């Protein structure tokens, strides 16, 4: 894999346990949303360690957003019937 113009050896590392953190936001229009950035791929860079001697990882994330609530005035009008 190329990082900052250098080829580095990486190893894909599977996630065996998840404890997701979700952030919740109340918006000025009255809606409440939750946003999470769960990892989709984790790779360890071989032969690289941080200052504490721990391995260095590359984490690729996706973003999910869920609307928890929204005021009626900004929701789509319901179909008649």
C-alpha cells in the first residue's frame, strides 16, 4: 500500500468485538440526529510503531446518520387518504 509516496507492507486486521460510539446532535431546525463512523477496514502497518511502541493502524470508516426525531413542519407531508 502506498502512504505519503512510500510503499508500506500492511496486514488486514479483523474486528472481533465492537463497542460503537454514537454522537447525537440537536439541530437548529428542531431535528435530532445520531451520527456514527464505524470502521469498514483496519490495516496494521508492518514495521511501524508509535512513540509508546504500539503498532500503527490505518482505519477506513464509513458514516451512518439516523434521524431520531424531526418537527412535523419539516417532515414530508403525508399522502391524503
